[in-house]
C-alpha cells in the first residue's frame, strides 16, 4: 500500500493548481482511491482499497474558516489557482477566507467536492486528466 511519505513526495513536485491533474494520476497509480483535506491545517485522510487508510500531519498553523461561504469569490480563487496563478498555501488561505472547510477527491469518479462548515457541498467539479 501507499504511504503518506510517497504521497507527499508526489505533492511536492507540484507548484500550482495547474499541475494538480498530474499529481492525481500519480497518487492514483499508487492505489489512492480518495482523500479528504481539511483547510484549517491541511491534514489529509487518504483512502485505498479494502478499507486501507492513512493520515498526514498538519501542514501549517490553523487557519480560521469563515462562517459563511462566498461561492462566487471562491469560484474566482479556484479558477486562478487552476490557471497556475497561486500556490497551494495561498489557495488554502483563499478557501478559508471564502468559507470552504474541506474538499473530498474521489479518484474513481474523478471528482473534487468542496464543503462549507455545515457539510454543504458548495461545488463539485471533475478532475481533468493531464
């Protein structure tokens, strides 16, 4: 099975959101079937086949998540990130500012769903292939 260290090595290769699809393909080949990332500190729960799970440590000091989400502003920040205009940490700050608490990526369906603090799905998008 995969390890957090293997995933972090793959993640460290990407510098912007434009490279996200390549990262997704690499961790999918490792056996990752899904993952859930929490914006407050970027800890991530990874899921594999037959119930396999592993979890990363916090990646930075806690960010405060806005109580109300701003879908329009978040969509703008997401588009900027996907175009390679922001790095990961900046994107996480933008998520917190716009009320996004976490995202869940399903590698079988190739979707990424963003959630607010009330567990409402704010945006579901298809993960593009490289």
